[in-house]
């Protein structure tokens, strides 16, 4: 029998419970907006720390094209 508690291991039931709680709290329409903001924050953090080198080549080339016009 298991006499100890394993911390830090997230099983499938915990993930399902978290997703259901998020759906109940925020609803289906608000979650994509929250995730978009979360992704944007991570992207800005990577840019600020220099961890996003060369990943935005498409947006950089678009910005350079607008400067020449």
C-alpha cells in the first residue's frame, strides 16, 4: 500500500477537474481570450529576455517592407 503522497504528479483526473473548473468559472467564450493574452505575455517575456532570436523573421521582414515605402 502507498503510505506516502506523491506531489507534483498531475494525473488525467486532476487535469479534467482543472479544465472543468475553468469552464465553470470563465465560460467557453472567455477562455480563448485569456489564452491569447497569456501567449502574448510569454512572447513579450521571451523578446525581453532575448530568448526569441530569429523566430519572428516573417514579422521582421514585413516591418522592413513598410519602412521602405
